[in-house]
């Protein structure tokens, strides 16, 4: 099985002001623990990207021929200094799902933002709006959603999932993200096995 993760700097493993393989490494380890050792992971994350910039390179993702594609935008889209309205965000996510294949597309909601550590360009009030739009796009496309924002805010100290800038993920954040993606991959693999036995 091949999986692709398509998004921004969080997908790109942005740690200490540089791109890294932290997400891929943690995800592969999580999958190995689930006896899913033959899963190939490809990352399509570009720092600074919003959904509109992502659409410009969607062909690259499509050419990966992944069985599952995790679409993870919104952290930049929800920023006040970006010209990505809620409506454009929803429409673009829908367009992505239809181009990549709605059944293989799994959306991740925008993550929690630490307003104390970060700047005034972002707020969780705005993140919540783009989170809702992610669900609406998924409903239109008949695709699945992983509610990362909810999972992060279920913890009493969600800021622990983030680096000092309040936006990018810490080691704990990547552990959570990798775990949620791995769980969804396992779920899909088990469903596929059940279908093949019928």
C-alpha cells in the first residue's frame, strides 16, 4: 500500500526552521507497530502553502498513485494575512478530493493554534471556521475526515503539541499526528481485508 500526505510546513516536518523527515519516520514506526511494514509513505508538504498553492502542484500528488491521500491544509489558509476565504477553502478542498479520488482522500482538520505563543495573524476562532469548512467539503465529496483540532483540544495542555512559535508541531505533536494517520491506515487495511474475504 502507498500513502501520501499532502499539505504545508507541518507535513514537511518543519522543526527548528528547517524541513525534516520527522513525520515520515514517526509514521513508519507507528505502522510497523501495527504490523503494516509494507506501507510506503510519501510526503508532499511545502512550507508556507495554503490550499490554492497546493492546487498548483496537485498533479505531482496524483502521479504518486497512492492508495490513500491525507490532505492537510488550513493552518495557513485560516491566517488573516492570506486571501483564502472560508468559501474558497471549502471549494478548493472539494476540488482536491474530486481530482485525487474521493474514496482515497482523507482530510485532516486545521490544527489547534497557541494564541499566547503565536502572533495576531491567527486565532482559534478562525481555525474553528476552517475546521467546519473541512467537514463540509468532506461531506460534499463523500470523503473521510480526521478531526485533529478536536483531538488536540481534548488535552488540558494542547500547547505541548506545538513548538515555541505556537504553530508548528513539537515531537509530541508529530507523535499525535502520526498515530492518528496510522490508525486510519490500519482501519482501511482491515476494511479491505474484510471485503476480500466476502
